[in-house]
């Protein structure tokens, strides 16, 4: 769904982190929002390339669980504020250009032989103005690691998120 992004067609050299949406509000229907994987990205996030067969390779943003949860909360908070104040309120904002993401992919099961790939990236959409020397990313918050710790973390998150989804006591303490 079209949201508050800058969808102007422009070449890669002119892409900016500012093109990315912040409130996920549809510009025509102000009471409709599209957080998570529902919003239309303004463009790919990496430089488009072409394979030797001529296939265009244009990586889309990795819209995983964490940014989906964060953007959904931003939208929910704005809807709550708008209802409470009786007028449109969009003070909660968050672009994928100023938010990070963490993701763990299972790579093997077992208490001692399990494995998980832990990945963090900040920001999700590279910001070449802020971090020009490191491909648009803050290196201290961008890493990847594979090992047993990742497996245990994935297992813990599995139960934590199901707990949160069921809104059991203190569910709101568990982050997105
Ligand atoms: C196989 C797989 C593995 C993944 N693993 C990871 C992972 O390890 N870590 C991670 O961070 N992310 C992972 N992801 C990505 C993550 O699941 C998504 O980014 C996230 O679920 C998106 O959340 P969402 O709320 O935007 O959309 P969804 O979770 O897709 O929620 C949309 C909801 O809308 C409902 N719906 C659709 N149409 C209608 C309609 N017309 N009326 C009413 N309801 C409707 C759907 O049934 C669905 O429940 C994975 C995704 C897949 C497919």
C-alpha cells in the first residue's frame, strides 16, 4: 500500500534515506495505515545490478519481525492519540532509515549441537550521509555471527513472543 514515502522515480544516485516512510499513513485515505510488510517501499535499498543473463537484481528491504513490530506500535500509538485528542495526531514516527533490526535464523537443532545465525543491522536502510565510510551502516550495531548461542536465543525468543502474543502478565515488557 502507498504510504507517506517519496515514490518519485529517480536513479540510484539520487536515492535518499529520507525517501522512506515515517508514519505509514496512506496519503489519500488518512484513516488507513500500512505498517510491517504491508507498505510499498519507495525503491530497493542496494545498488541495482544485472546478472550476466540480464536479470535485474534489485534487493528489497528485509522487512522482518522486529521492524514490523516497531512500525505497528508507532501506528497504534498515533491512532490512540488521534482518538483521544479528537484530531489527527502523528507524533510517533519511525523510518527504516533510523531503526535497527535483529534477526536470528535457525541453522540446526539440539541442546548442545544447535546453531543459529544472529544478524543485526543499523540502520536497516543504509544512510550514506551519516555513515559514508561504512556503506551507510553503523558498524558497532551491524554484525553477523553463527553458533550455539544463536540457537538458544532463538529458542528463548520463540517462547517469549508466543507469551507476548497471548498477552500473558507483563507481556508488554517484552520488546518487539
Ligand atoms: C517462513 C518465514 C520465516 C520468517 N522468519 C523470521 C525470523 O526468523 N525473524 C524475523 O524477524 N522475521 C521473520 N520472518 C518475517 C516476519 O514473519 C514478517 O516480517 C512479519 O510477520 C510481518 O508482520 P506483519 O504484521 O507486517 O504481517 P503478517 O505477519 O503477514 O500479518 C498480516 C496479517 O493480516 C492477515 N490478513 C491478510 N489479509 C487480510 C484481510 N483481508 N483481512 C483480515 N486480515 C488479513 C493475515 O492473515 C496476517 O495474519 C519470516 C517470514 C517467513 C514467511
